[in-house]
C-alpha cells in the first residue's frame, strides 16, 4: 500500500514538474531595452502558448500609466506603449507583464495553475547631449597593424553636431609611444557611430601597452581606456614553485603563450646545480593562453638555497630562465605529534596551576572569615 502511495506521489510531482517546464509561455519579439522617445508609440504582438485555460494579464512596476494591453482574442494580444511628449525624469526603469492561468468551475479539482512573467528595461534619456563610449584595442602579433575602434552612442535627446577624438598609446611605464587622431563625424540623437583607425605595422615593438581615447562632442569631453599586447612567438615564465621538499618535490611552472597563434609543443626541463632532474609532460597552448607545467622531481640535496634553471621548449624554440630553488625538510608525523603533545601538557599544567591558585585563595578567605 505504501509503495502505491509513493508511486502516486511521484506521479503528481512529475506532472507538476512537466507542467511548469512545458507550460504557459508568451511568444513575441524581444523588446527590452526600451528607449523612451517623446511621442513615440511602440506596439508589440504576443501569442499565449502552452495552456488550454483562460489567462489573466496584468502589469506592474514603473511607468505603467503609459502602457496598455489589448483584449486577448484567440490567445493573442498587443502590448502598447505610448511615450508622452514630456518625458519622466531621466533614468532606468522596469516594468513587468504577467500572465496567470485561471481555473474555471468545471476544472476546480486537483491541479496546478501556472504563471509567466516578462520583465522590461526602460531607459529615459536625458534632455540634452550625452554619450557613452566603448573602446577596444585587440591583442595582435608583431608586424601586424593595430586596429583601434571607439564606438560612441548618443544617450541624449539632442543631436551632436560633431564628434572628434584622439587616442594616445602608453607603455607600462606610462611613456607616450604613439598618437592618432580619429575621423570627425556628426552624431544624431539616440544613435551610434564608430570612430576607427589603426597603427601601422612595426610602430610598436612586442610588449604590453594601454591606450586612452579622448572624445570631444560639442564642447564636452569623455575618456575611455583599454589594455592590449603586441605579441611574438615567445613563452613567458609567469611563476614557478621555488620551494621544493627534500627527496621528492612537486614542481609546477605557470607559462603563457605570448602571441595570437597556438603553440603545439610546450614542455620544460628542470635542473639544480647543473643536474637535470625533471622533464615535464608536454602541453599545447592556444593563442595568448596561460597553463601549468607539472611534475615530481627527486631532490637529493641538503636543505638550503640552490641555483637552478628552467629550460623552456616551445615548438622549435627554447629559452632558459635562471632561478633559485629552496630545498626544505618537511615536518614529520613524529615532530607533529611531539609538538601536539607538548602543547597538551602545557595546557594541562596551566589549568592545574590556575586550580591551585583558586584553591589557595578560597582557603585564605575561609581562614579570614573564621
């Protein structure tokens, strides 16, 4: 009997789960984000699917006084947004459209009523001129031109007569190493433009850089920054395990592909005091990828600091990084146990001393009271 009850319970849970996954939905064109433009009328058509029940629609959130829903006919309706000539305060707003199944009297038994909600983002632009910038300088290989793109989007209700800009490139010591002007363009209200240019090949040597774009628009100014790399076929040692345990130590080295093409064969040979101790397994690195070379090496050296080398091999090239390794003797279980025992004994002794002091004080108080 209990097994039958459990099976029925599982079936009910399964039915509810399937109903919630495959049930009620609203199908229509993607609308969010919605830009409020004075006097604009937006109509979006929706179809109600996944249900044979009557559905009730409702609105909630911000700006709903400008939003209406038409009567549902054949499971279809329109969402209508009528933007006033006098806009609300500039900013970001949200509203929701919710659909709920309604149970009729004939189907008022056991069952689940489903609902679905769509949330919409509304942007009310400021009265005047405003922009946002998207600035991108991609990583490129040496001997290639460097494309520079500044995307400018108008966020205000007024046209911008002219947008102009400049891009300055700096090295990691903040020295200016390149400068380019961007082509001037007008920018209509609530639209976007792209200001593009490029640096010629070999203008910059391989390395890391950052660029700053300064965009001027009708007396106003906005800036954006982006970092990028000029790569070459090189393998960079980012970090390594400088501390190794005596006898058998776990070695790792983080390496980075310094250009925009894959390196198919990457491995390292580790030596200490001129003796080769480990050749790591081979890995492959994708463009600009960083990964870890690993291995276990035997360190038959007394604890201390030793000069070593990490020989890096990548495709047909190789390089050597001189490093320092510290060999240390790991703490044994006996040493750990001894330390723990000493701490326990010290704690017990301290408790005994505290107990003796308390007892002595109590005895003295009784003598005084007598």
